[in-house]
């Protein structure tokens, strides 16, 4: 039941929202076809987590959350393959371990710093980042 709840929030919701906004994303990409494929044209940013990395899994801590974020990364790869033909870039980003209700008080990153990092990624992503899973500075992470 926990995996189902986490997956609904972290994967199914994003899938539904993306499909709902897809016509607008496609329209934006068409209207901005003079701009290279990038966030400035049309993009999907899925907020993932380093805990969603299959390659970097060393324990089963927070299994339901990990599984849902790994599934979100797969959704991102599928969207990237499907939507790039329409000029829409799609990537998963790890915002860092942030001091929030979920991250807790020991997390090293403030929400302001995380937002700055995300803004940098949005401003600087290009077609080469399509389908990638990245962290601060658009550094690729292993799926």
C-alpha cells in the first residue's frame, strides 16, 4: 500500500499532468521553433531524488520512496524518447538534500540554494540533456 501511495504521488501524478499539458508544450515548441531545443523552447523537469538511482542503491532504506523515484526516472526516459520529436526536452533532476519537512533539519541545503540550483538547470539545459538524470550544475547522475 505504501509503494502504491508513493507511486501515485511521484509518478502517476506527473504522468497525468504532463499528458494534460502536452498540447500546450507542443504548441510552445512549435511557436519557438526558431530557438534551439532547450527549456527556452519547451521542457519537462521531473523532480527526482538520488534515492531513485538504481545503480547507487546500497540499502533498502525508504524502499517505497526509492521505487517511486526510480519509476519517475523511467517515466522521464520514456517522455524524452517520445517528446523530443516535437522539440520538447525532458529530464529528471535531483534538487539535493534540502531542509524541508521531508528532508529534515540535518539536510545541508537551504530551500533558497536548492531553488537557485534548479533555476540554473532550467536556464541552461539543452537538447543534450534530454532524457538525463542530473543534479546541481547539470551533472549527470547514474540511473
